């Protein structure tokens, strides 16, 4: 069963010392009753902010200079009165007060910039950065954590900005030399940043659990982010054991975008670790005062979290006066009320997936919140085609998947390649694109894909020659591919499904044609573009990245045909447009019960800087087929309990949904 409250608020309170009368309009009863009316179950309250000030009379540091009472205690008292649980927030990586007081605690960039923030720089999210490796700073933080725990006895601590840049301060330089790393080498500096984050979380987690073994601890430092685990000791997976849950911070209107959360959660939610999705009430992102998220957008983000088995944490920022905004919480309350009604079918469910997709980020890479284009392309293609999938690392089990996809640039270890080859020999199917699987010897590590690497393609862009009726409804044509590909040679018994067509020349100062790139030659080359070998298909162009960046529908259509060749019986067949999302989860509270989530929202680019959602246009009488091992006893829309007629044929439950408005959940209860 779920351990953590499902409906949460993250109440930011980063407040400048230049603002007077902090908390003067705070009203305890109004605060607590507003949260209760909005059906909030847990709230993250501020002990200390990025500016470095405490919101209670701390003995460790300085209370906000314009706050004259214990605001945090008043907030906690209000929550306890309404039976709302709370955690205490504090920040580690950013702290302007301590940065000014202790320059020796700051990171030093390789260029010699103190605090990793150039002088006079004050863009969004630019703060002086303190070093996680600095022992005096870490000692002070432990005293702070102990004080917060002993003062307030929170359910947990939410510890922010557990990030580390390529720091070359004295502490980092010394530690690098001790473990044989070169501070002048960029890759070694990145490796040290990963080591520093893991070591910090381990040290603090163990310290906090000495105080209270049941204390919930979350370090906000991309613990959910996917990497390949090609180097286990520095893999991001190491962080997960020091977080009692994972909070995927993903405000889609800002730097994260609408693909960040589903990619992250499709990696993280296959593990036995509870997950929360954190979005925001803001139009853009944190610190956007006077803004309110469109209701349809807020619904979509929260309901999508439910569909992926995650709790919901809506970010807010309390006004410096301490007055809670009732308009904001009226909107949050509308959404939370609907979530509460849906929860019996959402709280204890298991991910169902048919396809495994490998990530493309190496353990030694710099992990950020950015979404890799190859992973984004794979997500977009599979989501639009209604396939159920997980993102994988090299250590994940793969036997249960009907298909493995290696999109564009997956770096394999020899061990991982052998595991995939064995999977294919046992009947599994694999789709490989681009340079995925090419080892240091410039040859494919996978034996079962039946090709040899010749070299990088001489031309970019180049073309894929598609002949009539070879790829279903994809018309015959020479299709341009914009991203650089490779040249391959097929081994014996390889079936060539398509060849490449080269342009007359690469565009250059000496040779150019028309406005953009050179047209294709009239003759087809002998270089294979798409090959099939048993149950494997290889594409010599990075189609997933190309689709994510350029959105050519023909790429999706080609990939759809290839996937349909390799996956004979998909879990979902649906008469739905590309924009509709289908997610299936197994309900652990009922034997053989499946919950089918359908999200029908239109994401629009309404302005120059962000995507959003305003309108929900209903769909009517849409046909769905869901693969089930047994004939169900009922199919019904929940929580409305509207029974749907169905037929059961060839292991598919077939039914029609009369109306789809936003988020629809359908329960299928199978007979034994």
C-alpha cells in the first residue's frame, strides 16, 4: 500500500531581506482551513530558503531580518489542527547568506569563478553555489537538520539543490587527487561531481536515520534521472537508495517541458519506490507571482501523474506577507477533489509494459533535468502509437519484454550486449537505430543484428528509398533524414528492407543547390538503410532523434511498421488520435484487474516560450481493444461506475467508450 500522502503542496517561500513585514498577514485558521478545504494531505513548509534565512528562531543561522515571530511553528500548528501532515524544506546548494559569510565554502569553477556565478549575473535561478564536499559546511548542515528535527518533529525533510558543478575548490581538488582523478581533466571533474552528490546523500541520509529511522528523506538532485548504469559506482541509481521516495520535479511550462515527466517516470516507476510528480500552480515556473495555471493544464498534469502511479505535489509560493491565496487553492481544490474520487483505482497499482527502451545517458555524463532527444523521440513515437513501455538501464531485467529498442546512441558494455544477444536467441525482438551498440573497436557489439559497421555516412542529409507496399501505408518515396547516419554492410541472410540514396554532394561554399540541402541522386546506392535479420531490425539513421527535432510523420510511420513486424500482439489497439495517451496499470487490490487510463488533452504552443493546455475537446464512440489473458466479468468506467458492453475475442477485450472528456479510467476485471 502507498506510504506517502497522495495530494501534496510544495509551498515555496524564498523571500528577499529587502522585503519588509514578513508574515504580517499570516492567519493560522485561514491557512489551515484553506489547505483542508483544498483536500491537501501533506505540505512542504520552509525552514530555510535560498536567500539563507530561517523562518523560525534558529540557533544555527539567522532568522529572516524582517520576520518577528516563529512563522514555521505557526504553520505547523495550523496543519496539525487540520490533520495535515508536513515536511520541512531546507536548501543546501544555494544559500546567499552563507555564501556572503563564508566564501571558502563556495564552489570554484574551472575558469576560477567563485560560487559558479559570474559577478553581476542575476538571471533566473542564478545563485551562489556552495560545495557539497566542504566538510565545515556539511558539519553545520548536520547541526541544522538536527535542530529542525528536534524542534518540529516533521514527517520528513525535503532537502534542495543536491547538485555539484565541476568544482575545483581546495576540498574537491584534494579529494580528486586522493582517488586518482586529475582536476585539469573535464571528465574527471564530472566524475567527481557525481561522487560528491552520492557521498553527500549517503552521509546525510545515514545521519538523519540515526536521529529517526522512520524519517522521510528526499534530496532534490535528479535521483530519478535515467542513466545506463554502465559504471554502477557512479550511477545515478546509487542516489535512489538514500531517498525514501522520489519527487520528480517537472514544471512543464518552463525548462522541463511536457515530455520530461513521462520519460522520467517510465524509467523510475518500474522499481519498488514511491514517486511523486511535482508540477506548479504557476503559469511559467517557480517565483512567478500573480499567475495561475490553466485548470485544464493543471488537471492534465495531475491526472497524468495518477495514470503513471505517482502522487501529486503542486508547487506554490506563499506571498511574503504570509497570506495564503484562496483563489489559487480553490483551483487546486477542484483538481484535488477529483483526484480523491479517482484514488481507489490509483493508489496501489503496478506498471504494465510490453516494450523496453534503453536510455542514452552514460553514468559519467553530467546528469541534468534535460531530456535527451533520442529518448524523447522514442517516447513520442511509442506514446502516440499507444504502446506500453519502460525505459531501461543496462542492469535491468529484460526477459519480460516482447521488444527492446536501442534508440540512436545507446552505449553498451560487452556484458549488456551479451545479455541482449541471449535475449534474442531466446525469442526476443530488437530494434536498433543509429550508432547504438557500436563499441570502441568501431564494430557492433551485438552479434544478433547481422550487420557490420563500415563508418560514418559521407553525406548529411541523405535519403531512405522506400518502395511501394514494403512499409504498409508509407508511400514510395526518397525520404530525407536530417541527422548524420552511418554506413553498414549486411551479413549473410540479412534482408534489406530499404537502401539509402545519397545527395549529389554535401552543401558547402564550393557546392550548393537551392535554399537548403542537395537533392537525391536518381540512382539508389548499395548502402542498406533498413535491414532485418531474424527478429531484429536495424536502421542506419537516428530516426528517433530526427523525429524529436524535426517531427517528420513519415519517420513515425516507418518506425510503426517496423515495431508492428516485431510485436505481433500489442497490448492496446485503439481508435484514438495521436494526441490521446493510453496507460495501463494492474490494480493490486483486485485480482486480474486492469485500469486503463485515457488522457485526451490538446497541448498547444500558444505563445513563443511555452506549451500549455486550455481546451478539452471530447471524443465520442471510440473503439478500444485491450489484450487480456482471460475473459473479464465486467468493463466499466470508474469512478462513475458506468458499465460498458464488450466482447472477448482472440485474447482481446473489445469495447466502445461513448465519450472521452479529459481523463477517463476504465476498469477491466478478468475472470480466473
